[in-house]
């Protein structure tokens, strides 16, 4: 828990969509199924791979809001609510648009 978590919670409490999203979807079951299809590990470029549940959440919101890879990257980087749904902190690395585009192609 970071220094700014209390402030962030107060700001994002107004956005109920993302908060309710995590209550509707059984994320533990989803994570188990995603791990069967997507292995976490070192990619070809020798960088740490993103967790499949993070990528799933980003893709889901992208589809619901009809956002391009660039737009969803910007949304995750700019939206405190989206960061919270993705279980990311302000200092965490977010998948860039090229990573998301690669995911759609596979």
C-alpha cells in the first residue's frame, strides 16, 4: 500500500463501474483459466512478461469502450480507477500499445 492510496481511493470511489466489474467477474477462476493459455515468464526479448489477468482486464475494458491499443494504453496510464482495477500502482509498468497489439494478433 502506497503513500497516496487513501487519496486515490477517495477520488476513484465516484467511479463505480470498475469497482463493480471486479465484483461481477470471478477473477480467481479467470486467472486460473488464463494461466493455462498464457505462460508467465521471460519473453523472447528477455524482459518480464505481464500477468495474463492484467492483460485480460485491459483487453476487456478496451472492447467495452471500443478503444484502440493506443487509447487503452493512455486510459490505463491516466485513469486512477483503471489502475486500481488492474491492481497497478502509480509506479508500475503498464503494457504499451505494441504489447496489446501483439496480444490481439495471437
